[in-house]
């Protein structure tokens, strides 16, 4: 479903996310938040990433397609700005210094594997994000993270295990559930400026 969203509608997701944050900061009135197009009424997952001067300032999302994409982005935007436990809440004095990025997630695909090398070979850097689950623990990393950090598939697997609170080599000798997913990324090139679709490279 994600790939059927137009580039123009994807850019609107970034505008919407910024306006949601500005509204929560009482910088604009709620009625100034634009409406989403119909393409966002369907179920989907999304993450919103906030950066300040190139450094992460917040990132939260809703990976499972159990609500409308519109609702997923609403929750992701406000959570990334105000509920990410790694950071203090965004304040109105810094809003013009923040870059907003929205990742629209494709469906989760469980990776079937018997041996570690099969798991490793099923991941394509620059194309796949990863979700790992085990006994109620989970960790997720977006596709762009591996590219930005210049990880290979071994690094990516180790890092997503640590995100779930597991040993970095847990993927090698434990029976974990891994899911891969694609995503389309829309981002501001500068704070509150031009919005583009980010193309990943491996």
C-alpha cells in the first residue's frame, strides 16, 4: 500500500507532522493543521524522526498496520517530539531548528530461516528495516539507520538485537523472530523548508 502513495502525498505527511507538533506547542491553532488525503485513511505503519543540527532529537512510531496511516502519523509525530524517553520534550524555542522526517512503512514480512547465514543473506541494506521479537521483547530499526551508520547485515542484526535488550550476537545462536520491511522516507532538507523523498543507497 505504501508504494501507491504519491510523492506529493508523502510530502504532506511531513507538513502534517510539523503542524501537529506546532499545535501541541500552542504555536498554531488545531484548525490550522491540514487534512490528510484519502490515501492515508487505509491501514499502515509510520515513524517520525526529528533531528537538530544533524543529531537525533526524537524518533517514535507505530510499526504495525492496525490503525489508519493518518492515526499512525499523528501518534508518531507527537510521541517523537514529546514522549521519546531518551530526550527531553521539544520546546517552542527550538522548533525552527528541527528537521522532520517521516518514514511510511511497508508490510512486515517474517523471515523464515534455519541457519544464521540464511538470515543474514535475507537482508538487503538500503532496502530493509528490521524488527526482532522474543518473549515479549522487541527492537526495531528503520531502513535508513543501517545506511546512515554504514552497517553491513551483521552489524544491522547485532544492533537490532541490542535495541531489544538482547546480546548483540543473539541472532547467531538463538531462535528469534525477525521481520523485514521496506519504507518510503520523506524529509525536510532544512528546517521547515523544501521536502524531498529520500532515496537510500547501500
